[in-house]
C-alpha cells in the first residue's frame, strides 16, 4: 500500500459540479499500479494524524505541486515564487517526518524532493531557468546518476527524464546527499544514506514510461525498507 499526497484545490469542475476537491494527476496512481503497488490518496489533514496515516502504509510518495512557502526554510519570498499552499506544506512535512521516524520507504517527486530537503533543514533556489518547456508544458533533459548511490543502483545509466520545475535544492538538508545531476549542475536527485530507503527526484517519473524508481520503492515497501534489487 503506497500512500500518495494530493493537491487541495478551492474549485475543480467535473460534470455539472464545481466544488473544492482533493486532486491527484492520474499519472501518480497509475505509476504506483504499474510498479506493482496499491495506491492510496492522502489529502491534506490535521498534522496530528500524520503518524497514524503513515503507520497504515508500506511506502509513501510526496507528489509534485506548488512551490514550498519560503518561510518554511527561513527565506523571503522572491517575485517568481508561486502562491503558498500552507495546508499542504504542513501536512506533507508531517508525513515526511512520520515516515522518517517510522523508517517507511519514502519517495519525493519534484516538490516532494524539495520538501524533503526543507524538512531536513535545507534551503531552495527559488527560480532557475531551463527545466520547464513552457507554462503547462513538460520539458525534458538528461540526468546523470552519482556512482554508488541508491539512485544509481536503480537506474545506473544517464537517462532523459520529463521535467517541469523552476526551483531546486540549494543547501542540502541534514544527512542528504546528491545522487543525480543535470548537465547544468542542478541537483536532480537526493537520498538519505542513514535511512533504509529515502529518495527524492526532481523530475516527474509519472509522466514517462520508466517505472524503475517507483518499482524500487514498491520493492522496498514490500520487504521492510530493503530493496531486493540491490538499491
């Protein structure tokens, strides 16, 4: 059972309805399913319940989405930083903390990687160019793994990945190490060697065909945090 955090939107439309909704692009649960897992959506909730939610899961995915509020890492908002999502920031930070405490395998995707970094005391670059095609359009670029890393054990070769982000890791959070880079030097993946299985990727695997990262999470979740693939 792989929990995936969700958006909380003030108005979404389907059929005759336009209502507040907890949303998740279908690529996320489909990727979990393609990798052999069962997907469970985790809409924002009271942070007091995060540990209880994580205790019922075998693995956790923090999904992509809006920019992390800069106050979370002690920075002033810059002009190109998007509007805050305080409920989601609070809930996902609590989920990350609970997963780390319980040693539940954890995968952060895009915003999820950035939030993992912030949860461990790191900071973010609030704007970079060249990692998104256009507004609402995914781009792509090469990502090169760091030899010997958890990520390299899953994807050993350089790959072309789907991207849509304008923020990136600046100062790494406590214990995190880079495990992949873009050609321009941007950190594209991070991991926590002191944990059983904790990985963050800056790109969007749910928008591509490569299931290896998600499959490694599912394998780790099914074996108590140790991936049988050697990752």
